[in-house]
C-alpha cells in the first residue's frame, strides 16, 4: 500500500508503543471506571461511608492519573462520588487509625503518595471535571481542588478540615492551589478554620464553575466533559500544561512559552481542519492530531 504526499506520515509502531497506552479497557479495583466517547468517568464508590479514600484507592488514583499521560483514547475525565456525596476524605479507620502508629519515615511515605495523586492529576493532559454533591471534605476537597473544572450543587459542603484533626492546612498542595482559585484571604479562612464552604458561597468565590440540581449534576458533568472531548485534544492538553506551568513564570516568560506552544499547535491537522471547516461554513470535527 502506497501513500500520497498529502497523507499524514504513519507513526512508527515502536514509537507508538512507547507513547500510547489505550485505557478504555482498564479494570479498576478500588473505584468504578467507565469510558464512553473519549470521556472517562471515575466514581468513588463507597456510598455507605460517603466515599472515603483508603491507602489502596490513593495508590490506584496516583497510578491511573499517571498512566493517562499516555492514553490516546481518553480526552476528558469526570470525577464523581456515588450516593449523593463526593468524598469524605481519608477513611478514619483504614487510614487515620494506622497513621497514628507510624514513625516519621513511613508517615512521609504516605504524605508523598497523597501529594503524588495531585501531581498526577495536574500532569495528565486530559481536563478533569469534578462533579461535587454533598460531602466534599479533607482529601476529597483536595481532589476537587486539583481538578480543572468543578460543578457543584447548592447542598454541597466543601471543607479543608485538616486543622480540625490537628494538622496543618498545607496538605497535598492546598496552600499553592486553593489561593489561586478563591484568593489568598478566602483560602486562608478555609484552611485556618476548616469550615464548610457551601454551594452558593463556593460559586460566588469562584471555587465552582456552576451549580446544578443534584439530579442533573452527573449529566451536566458528562456534557461538559463531552464538549471538551470533542475539541482539539492535543491543543487542550497544551492549554492544561500551560495553565499549570505558568504559575512559576514571569509574564514575559509566559508570553514566550505561549508563543512557542501556539506555534506547535499551528502544525496540527486539527488547526488545518478548523480552517477548512470555517471556509466551508461547517463545524470542525477534531481528531486529536
């Protein structure tokens, strides 16, 4: 079989094998995982205890979000909880109890693992939409914070309650990320008091992108993720990377970095498709290349 000069070059199988890892068939052990039309849905599924995290679920989330860096069949992720609550944080009996018996080296092993979950969420190229209903506390609030977009409900209660259990508010990147979402003063209040941020207040503060009715939350999160997944996948990944990396750049550095990033995106087939669709007065169908 021959190709014409207009055909895009084929990716060498060895290169593809090292850089592409389909994830739709992944079988989760400690939460639910579903994929449809490029949107992956992670459901924390311990509703009888408001979906707390365990050592195992922390580790699996870390590995899963890390693996998504190579997933060529996932364009967006929805993160949600089952049974009317998002996540109540670390399981008191399965995590907190054992932690009080550990020495510093093993405690640091644990806190680094939990921080690696946030690092992996921020490093994966897929935008993450958190659907937050009911309780969203402790590490659950961190998972919401680390997502790219947050849909809530009027009854959602988000609490960074670390100081309520004798810990600092600086957990899993909270002191770096939360002020960028709601402002330094508001983040300070939440981290010093551990109080709950209600849905309406969270919307006013900019923590939530929008509020939904509880029975419509999952559908709206899926619709938002599907809209993102239908966009230019490679370019969306670049946007997420730049949103994260530019935190530590000066304005001049950011402008130059964006110039380079945008020039790369202009080389994609999706950029050409968008132009051709505009000329033809049609909606572009992006393919992620």
